[in-house]
């Protein structure tokens, strides 16, 4: 941690004394909030602006969240619903969700300020596997699910072949738990695929993205990715 005026001076904004004047005048923001206290200390994760202009390139931040139910995968919501950003309590960088999960869908979600990685992961050609666990009404059979392994025709085109496995059948509750691995990112794709073969999804969780899983994270919890995990993501999309 360094004093704000020292960081400003090191960034070439002005001398320390002049930087102190900028702070007192209310011209400096830290993480979007005007700071007037000269003793304020900042870290490399803090986003600093002078006259609404960033003083240095924002450090790249990569987060894996276990998205909870009943929140939207956006930065803000015009209907005042909870968003995934509400759960990022100690992240000062301006990160954004990579792709989306439905309001009632839980599971793995990447958030980052790395625009290049975001574009690579969301591009149709990326083909990064996403693993879902779907709880469906009815007793599923392999025969019923076979069309998903070949691709089915939805209203926005034919899906790519999916990996599908029945994990558990509960005859008392008349439900089936199914693992589905796809690499596309269409709107409500898994739910629509299951509807196509006659099963309604009543609960959906994205278990993993590529080699990343939500293991060890409760819903609403998150962690920063390691350098190796970020490299693995880049390697996945560069291979395509």
C-alpha cells in the first residue's frame, strides 16, 4: 500500500505537493469515489482517476464466481433486481461477466476486465466446454437423450453434438439428473435442448467452464484465478 499522492507522483501526474492539492480540490477519485484525505493509501488493484481520467492502465483481474440463484448476470439492472456485481465485495477493478447465466441458473461464471479474453471466450469459434447439471421432470432414458448427442434443430439453428450422461434417477420424485457438456453459448440453450427431447428443466447448474469448476465455492462466493488458470483459458481458445 502506498500513499495516494506518492502513486500520483510516480505516475507522472504532478509533484507530490501538487498531487496533494489535486486531492484537496476533489479532482481525484479512487474506485469511482472522490477522495480528499491526504493520508489515503491505495494498492495496485485500486482504480485511480484524476479529472475523470485514469492515471495508469488497470491491472487485469480474473474471477471465478459460483453464481447464486435469482440474480442477473449484468453490471446493472433497470428493474432493480440483484446482479452478480452485488457479491463482489472486495474487488475494486471494473470487471464484467463473460457471457450470461439465466436468472434462476447457478454455477460457474467468469468475470474479468480483460477484453481480449472475453472476446475469445464468447466468440462462437472458441468451443470451450461448459458442463451443466440439469434436474428435469420425468424419468429420462438414453434413447430419449440420443438426439442431443447428434445435435437437434432449435429455432435458431442446429445445436452441436453434446455429451450427455444420466447421473441419477429419482422415481419417487419423478425426476432425472443429467450432465450435459456443450461448447455453444446460445440463450437458454440447455433448457431448450431438454425441452426438445421432452423434459422440463426445473433446476440448472453450470458445474464448470473448461478446466475450471466451482468446487469449494458456495453460491455467491468467488475467487481469483491463478496465473496458470488464466494461461489455460488462453490456451483453450488459441487452439481453436
